[in-house]
C-alpha cells in the first residue's frame, strides 16, 4: 500500500464488494442491498474493522482497516484482487450476522462471549463461500477450530461450550478485527435505516431466493440451505391455532390471575400487628406445552426440516418454556427450551432417532412425567397408536408432507392438522 485509505474510499470498496457478492451469490441480493453504509463518520476504535448495528448500518474504522491491509501486505503478496476479497469477506461476514438474527438472539447473553460464538457460526459458512480469503482472514478472525470446536454448529451451542470451558474471561482485541456485532455505536446513518418490516422482508426474500436457486440446480452452502428451509413461513398458521387451543383449554391468558391458594402471606406485610387470620393468595396458571417430533426413519429430511420450522413457530408464538420430545419407537430425548429465544439450529440438534414410530410413548411421557396441559405432535402420521386412549391431555397431531397418513388411521379424539395443501384439517 502506498498510502492509507480514507473513510470515503473504504466505503467505496465495500460498495464494490456488495456488487461483487450480489453477482456471485444472487440469492443474497435482498439483504446485501438492505444494509446501509455509514459514510459520514468513522468508527472511533482501532481494534475493529467493521461493526454492524441493530439498524443494519455498517460502521467502519479507518485505522483498523488500514492496519489490517498493511498486515496482509506484509504476510502476502499484495494485489488489488486480494484487497477486494478482504472487503468482500468482511461484508459477507456482517451480512450473515444479520441474516441469522444474531443481534436479536443475543439478548441477555454475555456480550463478548456471544460475539465469539456468533463469529464461529458465521465464519464456518463464510469461508466456504469465499475460500480464497482463508489465508489472510484466519489470523485475525474467530474460527471454531482455534478452540477445538467443530464447524457448522449453532451459535448457542458454541456459547454454552465457551461458558463451560471458561476460555473467554474478557474480549480479545487481537482476534476481534471483524467487529463487535450489534454494539451500540450510535444512531447510524440518519433516518435511512432498516425498520422491522424491512428486516423481515429482506430475510424472507433471501430465503425464498435460496429455495428458488436450489430448484434450478444451483449450489448453495448447506448451512444457508437449511436456514432457508427453516425460515420460510410454516404452512400451518400456528399463531391462530395455538391461540384458539390456549383460550379453549385454559380459559384465560397465561399472564392473568388464576386460582386462589392458601399460602404464607407476603413478608412485606406486617401481619404480626394484626389479628391472626387465614388469608388467600393468588397463583397464575403456568402453561405447560410438550412438542413431540417424529424422528423415525419414515420421516424424510424435508419433512424433518418442515417440522423444525413448525417447532420454531410454536416456540415463538407461545413465548414460554416448551418441552421438545424427540420420539421414534421410544422417547430419545427430552429438552426444555425457551420459546422466544430458541434458534432453529439448536432445535435441529435435538432431533435424534431413526427407528420405528410409536408416538404414544412420547405422549405418555408428556402427560405423566412432564404434566403437560397441551401436546403437539409433528409427524407424518404413520405410527402405532396402541394405548392412545389413555392420553387425556388435549393433543394436536400435525401431519407434515404429502405422504401423511389418512385421518381415519389416527385416533379420533386427537385434533389433526395437515400442513400439505392437499390435506384436510379436522
């Protein structure tokens, strides 16, 4: 490099990188052009090359950018194409953070640990898309193999392992050149920022473009392909269905006051100064939902992908803890997850099995052990139903896929929904 780049020149380089990425990966065009670049003020820090905020505005550090370019120049033969690849990789890195909702998913987590976990998830995919960048981004970026972790795992998985190993007691600026994503760096580029509707639209259009690209025999990284299938809106309107069942079975919303119970009065009240008495307290009814996912061999990869999308829709609609039960011929795994913050990637890792299908065992587990008040079973409907008459908890059987079982083969006291357009809801 003969001289340092100015802020305006850095922004121009990223604008060129956006066009290059859109040409190379047209299915990313919607989100690439939804991102804004802050060309009015430089990021006042020297340890982060770029930072994306919650408004989808990318901010740049002039000092960090020039330092990285000089470092790559000393370690590699410097060319204009090398610089172009570097800018393209950084922009792709930030865009994937937005696409995977890392800012939203990071609520309540330790910031610098979550940043590293999300970088593990992003860099695993980004380096597959731009393999020519590995030689000069590996040294200043977070990659899972540096910590002995496998690639292509969800950020939540990495986060828990990082906490368990306590390997990150504080941020490491030496491995932080791609920025603290989601950091509060100001209002961004004025009022021209992405609102919630724009964000949802960009993600959905990107997911749709990926699906269409795959149908036309195009190649898409496996991680993005799975994300697109999970992101597409589930065919079943779970918000409407679950609202009806919650109102019907519980009679009131989760947050409303429930029954009276005789408990010890609040310590804030000075009952010692009053005559002895028995006073009732009130309790709220806790919503307990169990979601059973059929993981038998008869469920295809596409059907399991759809099931994951449905589970995520359930979790988001409820906004409360949900027990996920992976079941084939027997219960394989039970996991309690928090609905509003549960990623599809994490749910997918819970779905283990591959044998026959006896969903009644999962229902018995939900009813007898978990004391669930509502059971939702995601399946193709081809199951042994012996003992189903013992299930008295309200149960919804969601039949996924075109090859789902006929309604008359499923116990009549279960509410059945078909996700395929050709099926019936009964």
